[in-house]
C-alpha cells in the first residue's frame, strides 16, 4: 500500500481541556484542516470549487478515539478516500502521534456535493471523482513548525 496523504500539525495549548488532553471537539477541527489540505493537494482547493459553482457539505462525521493527544504532540492526519458515490464521497482520517506511532483517533466523514446557486445536491464531477479516487499518495503538508 502506498503512503497516504498526510497533514502534520502540532497540538496547541488552547486546544487542550481541563484534563490536559486535546478537547474532543478539536478533533473535528483537525479533520476539517486535513480535508482542506487534501483537496488542495488534489488541485481542487476550496476556491477552485467555488469558482466552478460547487461546494461540499458534511452530512456525517464519526470519530473513534483510541488514545489521548497531549499539548505539544505532533500529529499526522492520514487522509484517504474510502468511496466516491453519485453525489457524495467518504474520506477516512487516521490521526497518529508522530513521535511513537500511537493511533489517536479515526474519523470517517461523508461529504455531499452541492451547487452554490441554488444550494442543492449535485453529482460529483468526473474530474473530481478521478482525483479523489487517485488521492495524493506520499504528499506531506507539515504545519507542525518542527
């Protein structure tokens, strides 16, 4: 299996809760950041989609926690496409602590393709389908500052 697309980030102090671990809602932020960079790596960044009159909308987000991420941890969010349907696509995000390879969280997200005017469901364009199916293997976007 080829290396997946990876978005690397560092846990910031303000992302932690009173128990000194990453607050559960922050994982959804990490998913969104990684998806944005994944799409950019595919050459389909958000502005390019909007320019085509397209958008996408999250309709389901499932998070499964495995271990806690802590302040200053460097995390890889590994993104791959699980499925591309007629009007939707599903991405998997696996979050792993870089220092020791500990799996932290797995997210599965269903996105529905939308038009911007009017805002309604539409088919995933063939060119986007092809790039989603191909993915961005081996690409690393590192925002960890390290």
